[in-house]
C-alpha cells in the first residue's frame, strides 16, 4: 500500500511539473534530418516527389507527442515561416520536374501544438539515370584515336562548363574515362571538353626516336608529318630543339619518371586541317571542343587524334594493344666472370654479330647487395672520332640498375667480338656474373639501331665457364686501351704463369713471371709498358704447357 502511494505521488508530481513547464510552452522541437538524399526521375510522370518524412531521422518535443506535431517542406528561397498550402495545411510533399535536374536544397519544418517551430536544410540530388527526361541540352559525342584509328581506351575526358555545374556522386559527372563519349549529358548551356591521357610515359620512346629528332633538327632527314613534329616537342615549347632531345633522354635513362612539361599523349581535333603541315607550330592547334546550344547536334561526333609524346616512329604499345613485330634479335655477350668480395673488374661487353651501329639503349639490373657497377667506358670504335657529328653517350649507374643510351649520326662498323663498352664491376659477395646480372626487358626496351634504320631486340648471353680442372685464359680488357690492360686467368691447380709483350718486330717490351695458386687471377700489363709504342702490340701468356697469343690495340 505504501509502495503504491509513493508511485502515485511521483506521477502526480511529474504531471504538475510538466504542466508548469508547458504553460506556456516556449521551447521549439528538436529536429534531426539526413544531410542529403538522391532521387531518380520516375519514368511515366518524369517527376521526383520528395516526402518530408523521408528526410527526417528523429524529432523530440518537451510537451507535444510526435503524433501531435506538424511537418512541412518547401524549396529553399520560396518563402518564410512554417510552409502551408492555400488552406493553411502543412505541405508534406513537393514535386520536382526535369527542369530541376541536379542539386536542390529543401527546408524541412516541424511545429508543436504551441506553434513553436524548428527548421533544417536538406540537400536533394535529382538524377536521371533512367534517361526519362530527354534533355535537349548538350550531349557529348566523340572518340580518341591514333592516326591509325586505334582507340585510346584509357583516355580521360575533362570539362569546363558554362555556367559551372555543381556535380554530385549521384549524378553522371566528369571526368569520364573511356575511348569515347556517347551521349553524355554534361551541362545546360555550353561546355568545353578535352581528352587527356597521361600513362606509361616511356611507352614508344626510345633512343631511335632521338636519332630521328636530331636528324630533323640538323636538316639531315626532316620530319614531314605534322603529328611526328608535335610528338617531338617534349618540353612543350611549340618548337623543336636539342632541349627536346635532352628531356627525352632523361626520361629514357630514368632520371625523369615522366616529362615535367607534357602529359604522355597530346590530342588534336580530327576535323582540324594544318594550314602549314611543314610547321604545325605556326598556328594554335585545337585540343578541345566547345559545345553551345547553337552548334549542338545530336548526330555530331567530335573525334580527336592522339599522338604519343616522344614516339616519332609510332611504335607505342598502348597497354599492349598492338601486335608483335618481326624485328631481328642481336646477342650481347659478357664473360661469366667469377667475382670475389672487394674485387673490381673491368669486363667487356661485345656483340655476337657484325653490325653498322647507329644507336642503342638498354638497362641492366642486378642485386646491389652482391655487386656494384661503378663506371661504364665506351669501346674504342664507339668513342667520338672528331667528325662533324660526334656521338652522344649517357650511362646512369644506380643501386641495382644501370641505364644506357648511345647514338651517333655517323654509324660505326663493329665486328663480332669487338667491345661495345666495358663495365667496371666491384663484387661485394662471391658470385658468378651470370647469377646476378640481367638485361631488363622493360620499361626501357633493349634495342639496337642500324645505319638502315632497322631496330633489333637485344638479348644477353654469358660465355660458359671452363669445365672444372681446365685452365682458361680470357681476352685482355680493355682492348683497345691507352692505360693498363688486364688478362683474366682461371687456374684449378698451382701453375707457373708468364706474360710477355712484343712489338711487331718481335722486340720484347715487357716480361712477368710468377707461381700462381688455383683461382681467378688478373695479369696486368702496366701503362709504362704501353707508352710511346706502336699502335699494335703482341702479347703471349704461358701457363704450364698452355700458351695463348693475341694483339693489343693502342690509342
């Protein structure tokens, strides 16, 4: 009985307090709405009905129950105070037509029994993903292709819209990534759109392209196609110069991850006619198109031709969309040296075939924990010969990678086995060269270019190590040389070794002899033995009963 009385007393007290609080009621309701909601136009009515209760999360009031509250809605800017219709009733629904496509702000209102109101703004997004509105305004049509009509599927389309459109994730919005635009609604009045492609900057760019640009600059073999000249403008200066070659060379050698002043591809409207094809830089080249209601036509397609920056001979793979070619293959040869820790060797790189060489590029990769490539020296034939057009040679040794590019306007005749260059390698761990050094297949393609403008793929082969127990005398390196020359020697048993140097008259110029333990050795002909002698000397290496003779060329 006492407990029941206590509960009744508490309820009576609460009722008295609530009555005092709500007499009069001056506190507005507390309204919580969603921040935004996306809608699609309905197929038949071509409208979007927006209900006030769809936008409310929760409402609380200190006096009125939720069933005693009034709810209303209207578009922002269309009135003040609690919205009502002509009969004074709350407006619980507003209907948008296709003319309101896009983002619309609406006011959500709530009113308690005492007339206190609360209001919040909600963003509604009106989309036409079902294509029911049949918009007359601008639709985008067009494709991005190469001169050979290959579609550039990774093209991104950008837009400058007039007036600006506040795009939303619920709405179709730029940028679009596709080879083509197909009836894309992107504005109400006018819009300029342009294609863009900035991927794989090294695709199609090679030292051979530098040779072609250099021949054009020197007027030896001018480029005649306007798109080739546009592609050669690597620094976006609207002209061609040696600086374009410098920029592309940095890209080839890996100094640049991408060109600093150009995207990977450039574009020109397909309907544009070059007034002066011999100088496409003479007039501005249109790389975009502006649609307006006056020039828009549903049947109109505005296509663009894309050209790869730096790719003069047009061999860009475009994400491997091109078919394979029938290029020949040349073999690079390296002796499979046995390397010991802290040992530095100068190792010749040769070709297995005769060639009239105009240029080459390749990259070696290796484990930097095992060896280091510190220096790269050109072979005698590839060095500048003082002619009008000296060669250009660039090698960039890095940790774990060596990139190289060489070209010369006057091609060089090389015989098989003649050194292209010498790699100065220091070992950090014992290893055989074949186990740690590899020729990269990309992104820098291993290639050589002949005097006839033929391009050959390169592969790397290593000379086989001698069979166990077999003494082996390797060729001298470097040869030709103007400094010390080393002759590698591999022994499997303790042996006497002798090195002799003669001029062409048989006069002995140098003699060395010692007892050598099993292992790798380097017999050195010092510089003093080579100085002030004839251009060709003969050497002889004798190990036990084995003798090996050859010639040294001096310069």
